[in-house]
C-alpha cells in the first residue's frame, strides 16, 4: 500500500569497523541520576531508584569515527548542558528480562551525549511538567560508532570523560554506575518491551555544565574511542547537519 508521502529514512548509527553497515535506531531510553556524585549534585540521595525518560529516535546525531559532529545550539534555551554517557545498543527483543540474562540482549556499546536544555528542565520540574522539550529536541543525542560486544566483551569498568575546549569537565568510571547495565535492562524491560535497535543512555557522571556556541566537546570511554562535537550557532529553520561531519585535521 503506498504512503501518502515518502517516509523519511530510519535513524541509524555507524558501526565501528564496519564501514558499510549501520545500526537502525528504534527507540532511545535514558536513565536519570545513575552516578552517585551527580545524583547528589542534582539533589538526590545518591542511591535513588532508577527512573527513565525518552528521546525521539531521530534525535540521534551520528558522528563517524574521526569526525567532528555539527550540533546547532537549540532554540528556546540559554542554558544548554552536556552529559557524557555510556550507550547500550539492544540486539534482540525482550520483556521482563532478568538481570542474569540481560547481557544476551546487548548488541554493543557507544559513547553518547545526553544534551539538555537545563533551564527548560528546571521549569518543567517546578511546574510538574514533562521533560520532552528539555531532553527530546532535534540533535539532542550525539553518538559515536557502536562497537559490537563481540569485539569489546561485556564492559564493567573503564574511564568515562569529557573535555570542553580542552578543559576537563567530567571524569569518572563506568563501574560507578548505581544501576549497572544488567540491572538497568531488568528494570527498564519491566516498563517496555525492548526491541532490536533500542539505545539506552545509561546516565552521566558528575561535572555536567553549560556549553556555548563555538565550544568543542571531546569525550570518550575506554575501549570505545572518542566522540567530538562542535556547538554551532543557534538553529535556524531548516538547519540540517552536514551528512558528512567535519573530518578532524
């Protein structure tokens, strides 16, 4: 049956070491306050129960290895924040997955940024409203290539870091996740049937802060390479990042 207009191509992320393959994105889930120090920074106890929010699948801003992604500064905010995160890519469908079996559902890992319009998030909290405009805007999920778990093995520890314009902002280790990857999958799959193509942004360590137009964000996780993103001038109507992001000189 024909569509009333041609559907957009699916959101997709490059696969490390596989130049001709892409990982199709189904949904994006995010875990809030999943590092103790950051949870305390944000007013939590440091050991709160996990909570989840989502971003649209096409919020991904895929950045190939060795490239610099182009992210426009989003509209309706004056307080854009970076949050560097381990991203888990799901490779098969599952519901109510026990933690003991959760790693069977992991296809791979990537480095991601949960970009946040913090002023809108704070206002939403004050009003008891949704985080959609704070978290789910266009290009709000920059992500590097996905590394298959067949190459990396299960990741249980490794440095996670972010610099802005060469200055240190975030430093931690993924072994400090309050809810590790198996626990997160177990908890999340109680609420949603996880599907092939789902991405889980697992939370950010302490040190999140504001970024400005012209800032260069450089972050990484041990074994997963680096993610580089330049914040471009405020988004104008019709802006679309270059499909071939700037190659690092």
